[in-house]
């Protein structure tokens, strides 16, 4: 098999993407740590639950939305549960699953933290783009995500993070 090395243009684009994504994640994480005492992933769990009907989602659906493994989500929800921001409930319609539920205290933390988060996202990303570039960014990222999720038949959909199980957890432990 022959290695398809990156062209100079692709190499520059790749390095620019990596630098920008790391710097963006760092800026967002720092703001959320300072104002909310939590990393970006924890905030994302709260934000997704706040958008869900009755502020609750099946753990497997939440893992898929966040594009993370179920075992990683279990860890995050356990931490948020300990802080009183989320609680778990049994799922009435799927006995193998559990629900993550945003508590009133979680809503309060989200409401306190969201304005600073939005301002950080705006100032670090969107204020640096033209409206045309915003549309291009959405199109590019959507295409990449579809490909990585197997939606364009170039990648196996079975290897997406939320379908992976850690080797040491039982099937019900990460549902």
C-alpha cells in the first residue's frame, strides 16, 4: 500500500486546523473553568440536557449527540451528579437504559455560565469570520462529520465513539 502524503497546501491547512481547534478549545475551557468551575464537556452535557424535552435524555442518545463514548459520558454524568447538577433515572420505555436529567441547580449553573460562554465563542470564532465564511465553516464541518459517522459510505459507522464500549465495562454499565 502506498502512502498518500499530504500536499504542501493540505499540510498547511491541516496544521492551521489543528492550531485553531486547540486554541479554541483552550479558550473555551479556560472561560468555563473560571466562570462555571467545569470543563467544556461538562458544560456541553448541561446545555444538551437543557435543550431536551423535560430536560432529560437517554444516556446513549446523549453520548451520540456529544460524539463521545458511553463510558466517558458515564464518568461525566457521575461527576455532575455528585455536584447536584444532573441526576439519573431509570428509563421507563427501555429497561436497558437510564436517563440523564438536568436538575434545577444545573439549570442555574447553566444560566450563570452561558452568557460568558457565548461571548467567548463569538469573540474567538465568529467575530473573526465573514458571514460567507460562517456558511463555509458549517458546510465543511458538516461534510467531515457525515463522513466520519459513515453517512457517505467512506467510513464504518460502527466505529463511532458512542457505539464503542470500553473493554472493562459491562453492556449495562454505560447505557
